C-alpha cells in the first residue's frame, strides 16, 4: 500500500538555495512560526491541517542554517500539546487508523 504524505516547499530548508528564499535563519524560523499560528487558528475553527517542515543535512547542516533548525525545534517544543510532531510512519499509521475505509480503498487500488 502507498500513502502519499504531502510535502511542502515553502517551509523547507531548500528555500535557502532559492534566489527569493531564506537568507538568514531567522527568516525561516519566522516563516514557520507564522505558518503554525495560522494553522492553529484554522484548527481551533474546526479545520485542522498538516504542516510539513523539510530539513536536509546537506542544507541545514551549515553552521548559520543550523541555527534555524535548533530554533525551530525549540519553537515546536514551546507549543506543548497544542501541536503534534510525529514521524512520517506515525502520521501514516494515524491516517490509516482514522480513515480505514480510505486506507483500504488505496490498498485495493494499488494491488
């Protein structure tokens, strides 16, 4: 079975390579924080969403960029139980448990 987990490019360290992307660590941290705040408001209104944050060792592993990684982890931790920070497998398992009919349909179509 195949489950496609959405992948975002705007909250992704690849934006450090884009000419109109992030230059400083604080830009990425601020962008991620703004995204979280909007999605928390949508969740409070009954429309919870998913936010992907992409990190690649070859990109975020540079000293100045690593500051963004560290600050984003601290930011995520600061929200406590307001947000869930799962691994991909945890997200896939959650989806299959919450929507078993759709998961079954996907498995049948992929067979």
